[in-house]
C-alpha cells in the first residue's frame, strides 16, 4: 500500500485516481449483507464519491476519506459506526454522528444529496478499509471502525 499524504486537499486517493464509473471499487457493507460500488466523480467542481446501491445513487464529499481517517486517528480506539438514514438521529459519538456534525472539518453533512445524506457510516468505512486506512469489524450488527496504524 502506498503512503498516504498528510495534506488535506479535496480527498486524496494515491494510486486510485482512475476509479471512475467504468472502474469502480466493488464493496460490501461491514456485515457483508449488501454489495455496492463506489467511484470518484465531480459535481459542481467538487470531487465526490458516487456510491451506487442497487438503483439508488448517493453522493459524498470526497474529503470525507481523509477527514474520517484523521478523526479515527484522533479518537485512538474503536468507534461505533452507527449508520442511520438521514431522518434518524445517529448514536452520539458514532461515525454517522460525526459525519453530520457542524463541528467537523466541512461544517456538517458529508452526504450531498438531500434526502440521501445519511448512511455515511454504512458505505464509506468499507472504502477506507479497502484503501488500508482503517480496520473495520464485520459482525452481523453494531460494527466499529478504528484507525489502522501505518496508514
């Protein structure tokens, strides 16, 4: 795995810049119950992650990859994923709560598509795991993530 840059521009993907719609990451949720794809895209001049689950398409600000890794490193231990739909309140202290918190690096939601901004903790941490940036539990429920030392 390549070294990860310490810079925080707009989402860094060393070696994976070609992950477009024709070459997406093939991912599975932490429990292994749902397969989906994710690729890099652009929306209004912003680098985004395009997550396709069946016919549903979700958009996340690509900065979330670097920012989530940094948050996990700062926490220094396992963090509950706490995946929740946009309309539900996520568990306090969870990855999902952090991804919506006005005090995070971008000042709120990493999910960009109104009505589909939730479920960040369901779909983004498996990408970080594939990129070698975090460890992820794979139980049937209540999974957690933590920073992967050496990432």
